């Protein structure tokens, strides 16, 4: 099993919790900010997600991930991740691919 095959059911369940039936999702996350407090840490990352829904329409989600981490055995592990959507809905413009000029 490839990693993406193991992640697909988790991602589908996450999207379904928002009532989204998507065929493609492309996510772009910022570099973010992580603050360390001993063997605990918190992080904040801004995210843009672009999607193609099963019904043929588009989806745009802008939001912030709030993470908690724990330092264990020389590494860091996720303790929690919460998404705060700032906008979720159709894109406000037409998505068109334009040929690149050389």
C-alpha cells in the first residue's frame, strides 16, 4: 500500500464532515509559525485548498490550521490539529488555464 492510498480514506472522511464530495483537492500551506514551550509546541499554518467537486463545480477553502505537538524520544508528534475555515465556497472567478507565452 502506498502512503497516498492509506491517506485517501482519512481525507475523504474529513471532507465529508464538511459535506464535500470532491474528486480533486490541491492544498497549499504557508511556512507557518511554531512556538516551542519545553517538550510541547504549538503551530499555526495558513492554508488554501482548491477542489473539483463531483458535480463539476469548483471549491475554494481558505483557513488556518492550529496544531499542538509533543516532543517525545528525540522527535515531535502531532497531539491535535484544528482547522478554522475563513472562507469555504465557490471560487469568485472562473478557473481558466492560459497558455504560457515564451
